[in-house]
């Protein structure tokens, strides 16, 4: 069976090409992957690029693709009784390596579908789901209009037609913006891999990259509401589980994905800390907990109950309705240029992410510095943290009035 490994060609230099080593039938073949990176971002132990590097996902996906394809090729040859030579493997490697440049055809949907397949090698499931959602909407639009979206003919008028179709289907501006961002990510990948010219991508970005005007309500709980959840006596087991999970989130700021990925070894009840490797960022985070939260972990023997995202958010809304979080809140959103206002009771706007906002909001109100809080919340940039800071603007106005 073929054995493969990756290494840096010139580890002592600032930048180097990643090489692939293939061992089979007594010979050893060393070939260039064509990927050049700063040597400081190479993880020798994992034979991969550090997640913090901008192109890590794309490049690691290509390395995985090369490795799997070569091993598969050699295995199939062995099953057929064929003895491969060094030249056979070298030719096959060239064939595997070069098609990545053929990922783009003039048809955008076909190109984007190829891109999704390539990203499946080294991408999170929710990222792939988002890309597949985008591809499905493009396919619907093409069928509805009996046409194909093509790079050669795409212009602002055609893209506006696609966006208007999405709005007519009931999508909100936030959803359309996510679709646009997915397409932009694809275009950036193409230009970095020389699949599309930088000039062409710049032209396409001018009308695809527009972020529509929007206003969103970021709901967080205040101290009285958090206390009400602590005092809530659920009559149903699913609400008891939901209450405990939500309280853990409100006191740790854990994302849904990290909460349900917790294992007993992540929870140190003696030191009163929870340690996680954040799924979204890959960062290692240590979060202090208090005795009340430690008691919740003890209650479940550090093996928390599980809900799907849909189940969990549905339970939260029903639980908060039962508690009485029914303050009317006006929500504003846009469909294209159309401004839409909705007033809903607070419980309808509560989701798993509300807990993360609640933790940040209450910590800021109690005077914790944002830079220190970011170490606990796991935010990697001040910009991403700003959406939480805005929640406390009302509190800031109250404190300012009290000063004078």
C-alpha cells in the first residue's frame, strides 16, 4: 500500500513549497504540490497548515485531496494486480494536481458545485450546508427563468434579477447577504488559485459584494430575567434540560456547537473551569465557572443532555414564554429596499445565541474590560465583538445621565 507524507522543502527559509513524499513498491517519489506558504505556518507534527493562516482551509483541502487520490489510485491498481512504476505514479499525480485549475467553467453553478466538492475534504458541515443552500437557490432561479448564470455574461442587472427572485421567495436581506458572501468566498478562492483573473473577480465583486442596509435586534437577558430562569421550576423534562443547558451558556458564553461538544474531560469541577477548543476558531479557551454552574454539571455527571439546534431553540422559546418574557420588541429588517417592521414578544426572539450575548452584556455592565472578556468569550477580533458591545448602549446612556 502507498505511504504518503508532506513536508516543507526549505524549512530554514521564510517561504517554501510544500512537497509530497510517496513510497510504493520499493521506490520513493518526491513531488511538489505547487503550494507555497510562509514556513512559520507549517505544522510538522500534523503535516498541515495552521488554521490561523488565511488560506489554510483551501490549501489543507488540496493536500487531503492529493493524498486520498494517490492512495486510492495505488489501491485500485493493486486490486487489479497491476504493479505501478515510479513514472505511473508521477503521471497520475500530475493528472490529480492539475484538474484543480479546471474547477471553473463559464457556468457559475457548475463551477460552484465543483468548489463545494473540493471544500468537502476539509470544511465544517455547516459551511458545506450553507454552500449547498446557495447552489440550490441558483438552480431554482435558472430553472424558473430557463437560463444559466455565466461568468462571461454576468452583470449587475442579471445579479439584481437573481436577488429580486430571492426576495420574492421570502428570503430576508440577511439571508441574501449570506448568499452573496458565499459567492465572494468562492471568487476569492478562484483568484488565489489563478482560476479567474483578478480583474474579472474585481468586476464581479462590484455588484455581488454589496451588503444591503439592515437593522437587527440583538436580544440579551438582564439580571432579573436570568434570575427568573434560575428560579423557574419546569414541569417537563425537556424544559429542565433546556434550562440547565441555557444557564451554562449564559455563564460561560459557549456557542451551541461548543456546548454540545463538551466531554467530561473538558470540565474540571475541582478547579471550577471549563476548557474547550472552539470549533469555530480552533482556539483553546479556559472559562471559569461558579458553584451554581458546577452543581448543574454534577447533576448530569458532566454528560450534558443533547438537542438538535432546532429542538433546542424551540424549547427555549416555549420555556421563556412559560416564564413570561413577553415584552414587545420591534424588529426591523429589509427585503431589498423594502423596510419591514415587526413587533414580537421577547420570547420569540430568544435563541441559543442569546445566552452568549447575555454573558457578554452582563460582564460589560459589571465593568469587565472588553479586551479581558474577549479572552473568555473567544472572540478573535474587536470588530466581531462590537455587535455585543452595542447591546449595552442603553445602559451606557443611563449611567451617563447618573453622572450629571
